[in-house]
């Protein structure tokens, strides 16, 4: 006997928001009918001997299936189920599609009682959702360990409210003279027991728990404080801070930013807010209003990770933005890839024609940098120059006299941030 708890589909909520709750309820009824029909068909074909189906949440269902199939056959049934669930639904005059995910737990391999099987199916469900819609996952001990770590991190994310995060800064280097034009701020978490926890782990969890706006404001407050002290000493530098969609969807976000700048006595022209191209193109009156308000305050707006979405520069030209940041995926091996060279060359040319500055992320080799410099990139950042570092290291980099032997010349008082790049600066003429 094998018990197969399966959860899904998701997310009906999106259809309720778009078509109304009545349409959402009707869709759920059709989903339930399709699930019931699928398992009845499996029973009639002799693949299962018994199946119990029940709703366990707003848009989640639980199936407990008795069968004698192998593990491979169970996974084959899950694939067939997801294919069936992904077919369109006719609700009134509308044609709807829902994404479904399934978490699988087998009895007695993954538990011999209802509670254990349900818990392990939930763990597998989380893994399936992590892979994206339309996937299933079978419970594994590794998935359970990942879930335990995730829950621990989620519980301990209150650290943001207790000030236990820190901020590091990655230099942005001028492709004209090698000076440090600015820095990009990013959050870091050094846990007292777990040690360093990468942003790749905790930011996704923070998004799910709604803590991203808190982290974003923490970074902004810390960055304006740290860089504000450097500006007060007469050095010319800007700081870039990432902004999440949850922040931009807050009608009071621009007012909050203005209050932070006023408290730190930080000049708005020295702040750059980075938003993804998908956010910039979002058809939301609140988001567009916030972008225009921030730009009107004198804050620079940059489009981050450009090249990973589906927008184009002509559409972005309608927005009040200043800088295009080319994603690392376009930069990696660009020196030896004619296809990437053509794409980067086109983006650079269009950016210049629209009056945008260009910043290139993830530069790791001299050939990559040489190509980008020749094509007229304005700024570059990446491990070739420096990873994100604490503010103390930024202070050293901005005061080259403290780095004897690394520079050819003493810093020019007119160019206090110069950290010479020993490469070839043959730039294209604008």
C-alpha cells in the first residue's frame, strides 16, 4: 500500500483578484471536479485501488491514494496529473489556466501515519514550488533539512528589526579614468551561530514573509549614514540601493525616502535607487507614480539586471530613468561570444542615443572589461575590481595614500577617488 498526498493547484487567488470571487469559486469547483475525475479514471484503469480527495486550504487539495505501484510509476502519475491540471478551464465566458504543484510522500517509506505523511508532503510541496509552477517533488531527507533551515531562518529574520544585519558596498569603477564613481549597497547577515548566511538564502524567505521592505529601509538608512560621512569629508561618490516591488507599491514610499534623506542630511543627487526592468514596466499607477516622485526629488533611477526580462529600451525611454545596468549574463564571456557582443553593442548604442548612462555588472576578466570599455560603457563593477566590502575598506579605497605601492601616482586633489585601472582605455567616440 502506498499513500500519496498531493497538494495543488495554485494560485486561484490571482484569478479571484482579476475576475472576482464568484469566478474564483467556480474555478475551484471545476478544479475539484477535474481532480476527482482524474483519480476516478486512474481507479478504473486499475492503477489505483482507492483514492480519497479533500480540500485542505483556499486553493490546496489533498489526495490519499492506495496503490501498489513503484516509485517511478507514482512519479509518472504525478506528471500526468499536472499535465491534466494545466489544461484550460472554461468559467463563464472566460478561459482560465492555473499552475499546479504537487508534493509526494509514500507510505511507509516516508511515514506510516497521517500526520507524518502530510508533513512530509508539505515539505515536498515547498520543494516543488521552489522549482516553479508545473513541477512535482518527492519527499527526501535533504528537502526536510532544507525546510528546517528555512524555518529557522524565517524565525530569526527578526534580526532585521534588532539591527543585526550589516551593509557592504561594491565599488563602481569609471570606464573612462578608473576612478571610483560610486558604490552599490547590499545587505549581509552574520549569524552568531550559523555564521555567514548568503542573501540568496534569506532574501527569498524575507520576500515570502513580507520583511523585504524592512530590510530595504535598513539598507537605505545605513547607506545614507555611511556614505554621508564620506561626502561630508569632501569626497565625490554616489551610493546605489536596491528597491523591491513591495516598497514601490507603497504609496508612502517616496515620502519615507525623503524623510530618511532629511534625517541623514544626505543629498538626493548622491542616491541612486535600482529597480528591475520588470518593476519599471509594471502597469501599476502607484509604482509609476512613485518612480516619477523619486526622480522629481533629484534621486537617480537605475534599471537593474537589464537583459533578463522582456522590455526594451524604447519603452524604458518613456520613464524618468538615468542608468541601465547590464546583467552579468550578458557580460560573461562577452569577449569571445559574437552573439553577446552584438547584443551588448546594440544596448550600448541605444542607451547613448536615449541619454542613459550604462553600468555593467559582474565584470571578472580583463578581456571582458576591455571590450566593454571599447564599446563605451560608463561604469563597471565586479570581482575584477572588488567584491562588496565593509565601509572601512571603502574608506581605504577612497584614500589611495593608504594603499602605497598599488598606485602609480599620488591622487590628484581634483580627482580624489581615482583607483587606476592598468588596462586599455580605447573608447568609442560618442
